[in-house]
């Protein structure tokens, strides 16, 4: 397998894929101009592919409560904790676009305490880091502190659930050695 | 909220739920004799509920390659690393049933190196622990060692993907302080 | 040596043992209906056996200050940190009996922050976890906080000393791969 | 309480102590020229005092298998891991005497990989460090490697049991903030 | 102090600086087209500034043995371990230039095990990670393994010394909250 | 190479050294009565030697703000975290001299929370430990707390910069297995 393979596991040809998965891939291809490798790597397992993107879209494709940029901040900061190359690079690009800020993704990936964040963003990212590093000891008092800081219960759930989803996603990417498309690295710099 | 609440977040009444979710809950209720709290806690977010159980079923409701007992071993051992009370207690019960072994769940939860495992089971659990603790540094050589030990690529994917799914699941349970039903504790002892 | 051996080290026959040790073992056999394996495993070293159980009894067979249930909570929570199968399983059983609570042992072993504990019990378990994980940095101010929470100095000593004793005990059990008797797993569920 | 107190807990006057404890203290006083503070601090709890020193003497006052110097090496190296001031300073002094080596205690306390150790001593200290840091994952294969390196099963038990005893001892010293006597620091330099 | 300050500590005006420091800054300004903030932040302490850049240049401005790109790889990989925003961003830019590879800096910063490295580069980066995370336990055998892999003793020293220098540099940047110039982020993408 | 070598790397003969380095070594030889091995080990790389001692002297050879004893406390406490035998032993000796206290070096090296420190010294050592263990998350609020405790900004910089310098120094000593001169161990006891 070449060092630059999309995945350590087999990647099916588009024409072998079930129609709905092929359609999803064609849609993202048109929209992005290239096929993000996560679609190809996970297509190896169609049922898991469908559930993965259903979960992803339920958490990431909305902007009530947390903005789309705030959601991507959670992804980048927590994926960096898990050393997930695909997620940091791909979602770093999306974050730069969503936040209209060319610096924020690298800042969050390298050192979230030095990132240019608002007080609200700092609260969001701080809880995401807690959830990725030590969710076990999160108490009612921790949640109350977030409410006192101005977050709603729906926002708190979203922070936790996005962090949880990417705890899965990061491990899938690390398992498969999922390669970020070269396009992501320089996007929106 | 009572100390014995199912979740820190609102739990919808069954009659308020979308039909498919209500049906899924009624099915599990009939089969188990009670409603496992994970169904109630996640029903707070129907779209996430659907994706969660779709992913769960895609990984856990099959027995080609890894047996169902082996799948549950992965869940118990890795959920213990994440201190997830719900997953260890509920899937501990399922593991005792699947493995027809009343001791194995506690052994895996407390000290997987002391559990009564076959060589194959030890290889499976060992890789699951690697994936939960440090997936980032998993190399091609690590996968080759698993193949050399007799695991197929599909089994390796399953170990990684089940560990990944429960890395998400553990965090959701810790976020919501999801309470295991009392029934699980003594089941199949 | 069978996978189900009591210990990795030789286990003497009862009739070879010094009279006092044999008598102690016969007493516990009568009381429990079986011989807990810790008695057999440590009988390999009579002088260490005597000192071990003298220390154990001095800390665990009393109920002034900390109740017997509270003492067992400390054992289960801290032995889980050290991944000690024997202590979690055997003392888990004793805790279920002492606390008349079939759930509390698993709760404390898996996630002490989610266990059904009173404020006082939470204080006790919290300090025990501190003592097992990082006793070095315990300051006078930490002890004062426990006093402010209502614990006496004798109770504080007991929490620390029980945690210390099981830090030893856990390592002996892990050294010998001491096997919990099958009876403990289902006791008082 | 003065910053230089022997213990954070009450230290009984010698004349208040049970006769056997008083006698033990007088014996060590005569032998050493001063009373090591561990005797005073633990005298607060006579039953625990007796069990503690019985265990200590069973492990430390013999020289079959491991030499007395090798036993003290285990104490110093593992007590340093637990940041136990009393044990490192007091047993550091004893080690310098036993090993007739003024440098070895500081070397083991600061960096055991740089200490002037023989191959056998390195094996002993290495297993002690494993037992103090991660006894849970010690397998039969680990013990076999020690046997292959020339250690007997009795020596292996002693390394593990001494490490276990000082895991207790270190926590008691940290709990009580047990102060090493000034005399120990410069002894046998 | 603005969120976008160069440093948490005072930054002297150029005209207040000693002549040699001012000259050094003017030289780098001309060469780079902007003044990298590390020059401004450290100018607060002229004697430390001089020693810092003397050490830097002694290690980084040469290409016998390790190439300049290899030296920058060490900086990026180890600075990422220390979460040093300045060093990862600034030296990431330099690495992209030196290695003529727009992807390598992000790869090394996020997950060095997934980076596109040659066998030699992997050996270099692997030892650098060992030196930053746990230099204490590096043994003669570790060095021999590097020699067996083809590295010279001078190259081994350089890997260790560059890692050591940036262990200092990372802490200075974290102390001062040294801000990477915006120019670095997009350079050589 | 003998077990007692000064360094794992070549140590040049004095007469081969550049004049300035030779002079520096002769000066310290006269002053101390022996040549501290750090001078010999680093002389292998003259340019690095010069920069190292320039940085060292800029931070350690002054006593405005932090006293010389306070500076050495930082060195001993943080070098112990990094398990650096040379720095703990050599600077432990210097600290005993500077602080006119034969106990303080061992106390700081083994357990800084138990050391006989003033409130000010505790603040200084506490921040040094933070800087060595986790400089990345140091915030403006952390610095403000130090100012509120009575430290000036120049003292805060010095604590951070000394810790940073010895993070480098510890790694160089661990790389080279730099051996502390025997003389240091017993000095000023």
C-alpha cells in the first residue's frame, strides 16, 4: 500500500457502491470540488458509513445554539488532543471558512489557551477539552458552571455530543490512517 | 433532579416521541422486560438517537468474524478505561449472557490482564485497549502483528470501530450521567 | 500452573502451616463457608501473613468513626484505581453486605463520581482517591477542608491508612495474580 | 503545629505508650542514638504500629536471597516515585550504610537509570519500578523474564512485597507529613 | 494588554535596544520582510537574548550531518508536544520552506506517526520525541539502536541538543504568550 | 566507555580546547577545587558551550529580585521533575551553600510540598513546577495570582526563564548521561 493511500483498508470503487452512498459522494464532490477522503475510507462499510454521516449531520449541520464555527472549534481542539491528522486538517479548513479567520484553526490545534477566543468560545472549548480528556468526573456542578457562564442546556449537550462523536471519528481515522486530502491544508489561509 | 434520574437532561415521555423511536423502544421493552435507560436518555435528541442505534447495530448485531461475546468483551474492557458506569454495567450483563460466563465481565472491567481469556481473546482485547488509550500511534506494523496473530482485516476493523463507537458512547453516558437500570447489575451472575 | 491457580507462587497445604495460621484459616472457612484465596496465597510467607492480617484487622474490624461500610467503600474505590481484581471482587462483595446495597460496589469500582453516595461518603471517597493517586502533595489545607466537611482527625487517619494498606494489598494481589474465589462475584447481588 | 513537627497527627509521650511499643522505641533509640520519627508518628495507633513493624521486619531484616543493600535499593527507588520524603531520606541513609556507597542513594532517588548498578541490581530495581508504577499488568511472562535473568521466585516475591509494603509506608508518611530526622540527611555521606 | 500583544512582558522600542541586538533585528527584518516576534519578546532581556540566539544559531544554522529540514522537523514535532504555538507556527513555516513540502509541518505537529517521513526521518523524529517526553530513561542501548539505524554520534547529539534547546524555547514562548506573526501561518503553503 | 565516564560523548583534553573555554574551565577549577563535569561534557561542542554558560550566567549569577538561593531552589525542584541526576546533585550542593541549609536540597528534590519553605518560596517553587510540567496552559490569570502574592514581573520572568533553561540543561545531561562529580554529593551537608 502506498504511503499516500487514502486508508489502510480497501477503498471501494465508486461504481461498486450502493446508490445512496454513491449519491452522497457525488454531492460532496460537486460541492467541494474534490471528494474528502473520509467518504472514501468509510465507504468500505456502507452501514457504518450511513450511521456515521447521519450522526455527523445531526450535530454539525445546524446553527441554532452553537454557531457552525463554534461547532468546528470543538472538533479542531478535541481532535488535536487525540492527534487525529485527518480531523485537524480537514476540519481546520472548514473552521477557517466558517469563522472567517485564517489563524484560528492552527491556534486551537496547537494551544487552545493561546487562541484568540471570546469568553463564550473559551467556555465552549474548555468544556470540550474536559469531555475529551476526562468525561468520567464531570459533575452536576460542572454543568451548572457552564449554565452560569451563559450556555443553555442544549448547547451543553451539543458540546458534549460533538466531542463524543469526534472521539469516535478520531479513532476511526487513526485506525485507517485516513489521509487528509492535500486540498485541505492550504484552504482559506 | 433526583439522584436516581435516568439522565441529567430531559427524558421525553414515550407518547411524545416520533413513531419509529417509540417503536424501537417498545421492541426492546418487550425483548428485555424493561427499557434500558440509554434508549430513554438519547430519545431527547431523535436524530442523534437514530444515528446512534444504526451505528450500534451495524457493529454489534452481527457475528461473522468476531463473535458477539468478543464484541461485548471489547465494549466492557474499553468502557472501563473510560470509567463509563452505564456501559460497563449494561454491557457487562450482555457479555455474561453472550459468553455464558458469570465472571468474565468483572474480570475485564477491573483488570483485563488477569481475565480468563484465550490467546485470541487476549489479542482482541489488547488491541481494543491500544485503540482506546492511544490510537494515534497505531502503525502498519501493529496491524501486521494482529494479522500474524490470526485476525482478519475485517476483524481488526471491527475491534477498532467498536472501540471508537464506545469512545463516543462512553462520553455521552458520562455527559448525561446515564444511569444503568438496576436490572443489569445482577443479570446472569 | 493452571490459568485458575490461586496464586502464581506456591500455596502450602493446610496441614503444613503453622498452627496459628491454620487456625485463622479454619475460622474464616467456618464463617464464610469457603476459604478466601488471600489467606491461601499469603500463607506462603507466614510472618508476612501474620503482619498483613494484623494490619488489616486493626483498620477494617472496627466501626467507631468510619462505619464498616465506609471502610469497604474506600477499599473498593482505591483498589479499582490500582486495577486489583482480587480486592475489587472480594471487597465488593463485603461492601454490598455491609452497605446493604447491591449496586454500590460496581458503582464505586467503575465510576466513583456517579455512585449513589451521601455528601459524607463523597468526602471520604474523594480523599481516598487523592491518597491513592497523589498522596505526596496532600497539604495541611487539604486536611483542614476535610475537617470543615465534618470528618474527625481519627476518621481522616483511617481513610489514609486504609488506602495505604490496600496500596500494599493491591500490589501483593497483582504480584501473585491472586484469584478471587468464584463465590465473591455473585454474593449479595 | 510547628512546621517542624514530627507528624500532622498527635505524637504520644513515651510514658503513655504500651510497654512493648515503648520497649521497641527504647531499643531503636539505643541502637541509633536517636528515635527515628516513624516510630513516634505511628505510635499514635499502637495496633497499626505493631503490624507495621512486624511487616517491615519480616521483609527488611533478612538477607537470604536479596541482600540487605538490595532491599534498601528497592525502598529508595520506589519511595522516590511516590515522592516520600521520610522514606527516601531515612532509607537513603540506611542504603548508604548497607551498600557502603555514599552515592547510590541519591542516584537511585533521582534517576535509577543513571545509578551505578550491577546487572542484577538493575533487574531488581527495574522490577520494583514496574511494581510501583503498574503492578496490574504484570504477567507470567514478566516473571519468567526475571527468572531468566537469574532471580529466584523468593527474590521476585521479596521485590514485589517490599515495593508493596513501601507503597503503604509512603502513603502513611505523606498522610502524616512525617518528618525525617535531621540526622538521616548527612549520615554515611 | 491587547489580546494580540507580542508578549505578556514589556517589548522595548527598537531605538532603546543595545546596538548589537538592534542590528540583529534589522538584519532579520530585511531578510524576512518582517520582524519575527521572538526577537522582540526576548529583547526585553538583552543578555538572555544574546545567549538564546547564539545557542539557536549553533544548532540550527548548519547542515552537516542533519539537514536543515531535518533540524526543523525536530523543532516542529517536539514543540507540538509542548503545545508551543509560536514555535509550531513559526518553525512550521520554516520547515515547509526547507523541506519544500507544504504538508509536512502540519503532519508532524498533529501526528508524527502519520507524517510522510523517510525511514531516516522517522528515526530522527522518534528520538526527538523520546528526548522531549522522557529523556531520563535514555540508555546506552537506545543510543546504540540509533547508531545501528545509521545515525552518527554527532547527529544523535544534534537531535538531543535541538530538542533540549526547544524545551527551553517552548517554555519561554509559553511564559510570555509569545504571539506568532500572522505572516507565518500561510507561508509556503 | 566506563560506567563512570563523565559523558557518553567524547570529552576533549583541556589542551585541545579553544582558549576562552580553557580559561573558563581553569577559573572554575580554581574556584571550586575541581572541574564540574558539565564543563567537560559540553566542551565537546564549543559554540554550544559558550551559549550555554552565557545563558546560565545571565540567569543564575545575579541576585536582584530573586535571591541566589531562590534561583537554586527552582533548579533543584524542576530538575527533580525531569529526573536529572547531574542538576539535582550539583545544584543541590550549591543550594545548600546558598541557603545555608543542609536539608533543603533533598527536601525540594524529593517532595517540594513537604520542604521547609516560606510563603514566598512556596509561591516561587509552585510556579516553577507549573512551568516545567505544563507551561502551555499558563494564563494571564496565573501571572496575576503571582503578582497578587507579591512577586514582581521581573521575578516571574526569572522563575519561568530559569525553569526553561534547566528544561534544556536537564535534557543535555540526560542525553550525555552527564555524571555529577563525587564531590557534590556530600558538599555542605
